């Protein structure tokens, strides 16, 4: 097994990051298991053309919280984490490593761990859920290895979740 790469979650979104996201969303291997709208790339292109670059972060955070996954604070984005608000101070998390050459190296797990820490300690979330396509075995393993448990099984997707109490219990036992 490869050693996990270190990651940071960056909030400052630049036009280059938007271009990276568009590239990932145009890659069939990346979007195969995502639930993103086909119009997402058009919306991102519109943002680049119509919004001042210092306002990109604001626009991508309108429905929750958006973070870029980077190998260091100053490095190029290699993926993203998105928290969508749910009722009761809960969040749905979407985690994507867009750079295929980095798949299988533990980057997704490291990013999700940082995201859960941020959700529970900074955002004071009561619970975090991830809706994972049943055939996305890497994402299933990532969710489970980060302490999430099966919450609901559907035909195409499985929902994994972790409450604050479960997260703390796992953290104490590590």
C-alpha cells in the first residue's frame, strides 16, 4: 500500500482552479460515479467570464462550503470537497480527487479526514453523510476507513454517515 499523501483544504478559489474542475468534470472516469449536473461545466465557464476572480469563492460557497484539495497550501488543486447543508446542522459531503494519477494513494482518505475534522470542530456539525455510488468501491472504502457507517442502502447509491459522538469515539480510540 502506498503511503498517504498529505493534503490541505484551501478555500481561496482562483480561475485556474475553476479550469481544473471543468477538466475533471469533462473526464468520464472522474464523473462516472458523481451526481453532478451536465450543465455544471457551463455554469463554471459562465462564472469565469462574468464574475471577478475575487468573488469566485463566494459563488462556489452559496449552497454550503467548498474546498479545494491541494497537496500544500500554495500548490495546484487536485480535487475538491463540497459540503451541502442539510437540516439540523448536518452536511452531505462530496469528495473528489480529479487527478487520476493520484488515485489509490490515500489522498481521498486524507482529504475526507480533514473535511470531517473541519465539519465537526469548526462547523459544529451534528452529523455528516456521504452518498456513494454502489459501484464506486474506492469511495466506499474511503468512507468506511474514515469512520462512516452504512446509514441507508438504495438501488444505485449507499449513504454513509457519522455523527459527532461517533467521530469523537473513533478519534479517542486511534
